[in-house]
C-alpha cells in the first residue's frame, strides 16, 4: 500500500504539475522515444549480467510487485520451526534425516508453509542441519562456516539491485541519446525546407527523450533499486537469525535460549517480544500434548 501511495505522489506531482501549467499529456507521449530508451536499458541489463543475476532480479521484482513481506506471522513460523527442529535434534541428529532430506514431504515442515515458500531460507536451514548431523563441529567452527556462507549469499542477492542502480544512473544518458536522434531528424526536415512549426514540434518531441530518461532514473528505477536493497536486508536478517540459533544450540544452550538468541536479530518492526515467543511455544507444546 505504501508503494502505491508513493507512486501516486510521484505521478500526480510530476504529470499533474505539468497539466496545471497548461501542458497536455499527449504532447509528452512519444512511443518511439520510449522504445529507444527502454529498449537500450533492457538490452544493457541483459548484456551486462549473467543469467543467474537476471533470474534473481526477476524474483525480487516479483516479490515487490506482489508485496510479499516477512511479517510477524512469518517470524512466528520460522522461530517455531527452528524450535521443533532443535527439539527433534535433542533425540539425536539422525532423527532429523526424515525431515531435512525431503522437507516438502515432512509433516514437520508442512506445518510452516511460509517457510516452504522461501527456497533460499529452506535450503540454508536443511543444509546446515545436515552439516551438524554429518559430524561433530563446535560452535566456533560452525559460526565461521556460516559467516562465509552468508557473505556469499549477501553478495549474490545484492547484485540485482546494484545492476539496476547502474542502469538507473545511465537512464539520463539514454534519454540524451534518444533526444540527439530526434534532433538529427529535426535537422533533416530543415534541409527539406520544412515549416518552422513542424521543426519546433520535432525538436519538442526530441526533448521528451531527455525528460523520460531523467524521470525513469529518479522516479522509477532508483526507488525500485532501493526497495530491492531493503528486501535483501530483510532476507539476510532472517538468515542471520537462523545462524545464531544454530550456533547457540551447538554451544550447548537449551532450545528456548537458542531460539531467543535468534529472535533478537529479527528486524525491530516485526520482532516479537520474549513473552510472545514463550506464548507461541506454550501453544505449540499444548497442541502436541
């Protein structure tokens, strides 16, 4: 909802202000200029990024469009899933095999559908429970392994927003490119002896390209890039939460203390209190009794 309001403010102020000055929207509707600029930007994105970065960019853009957020219910499911996994591991890490080997078929994981919808988070959880089950690893070693993995994940997840930001910075240049081509066409009409009114119309149409480039840079692509960065920050916060839970568990702390350590890394706007966490766990235990 907030994104819709923000987009409405940008569009209303820019185009509404133009109309208040006496302008007409059909004057700035130049589909050929738009094709040149948008096509050049799209081509630059495809040319400058490997396929896996493009795929991740599509995934992140889809999340922004559908406005999927990791809210309080998502955090509840994550913390309770980790608690159940730790409780299961208390009977021996081998007891986790049936769950981590096929999480989508596990009745334990199926109780937490929001987690199953996040493939990166799901893989991070099951892979590291497998690591713990493969052999004895102390907390310091596990923390080092997880920090390196999280650093690699962060670099990969931030690449789409960095690439989109670079394209946003290039949009005014693409706008100038379209404008120059428009001026070239206008000068050709001068050589053909066109009327002054026709020349002015073509020059005005060419200048629309500069407007489109600047508008897409600061009013569209740069805000989207920033939203993608915030999305990655939220996802990394979730992965950090899982890391702390695992490291605290391996260090020998009780399951509740390990889950609480992870709770502290949840973003402030959706972080549950310790009392909430206890109530969730009590409800889980009563349901299983």
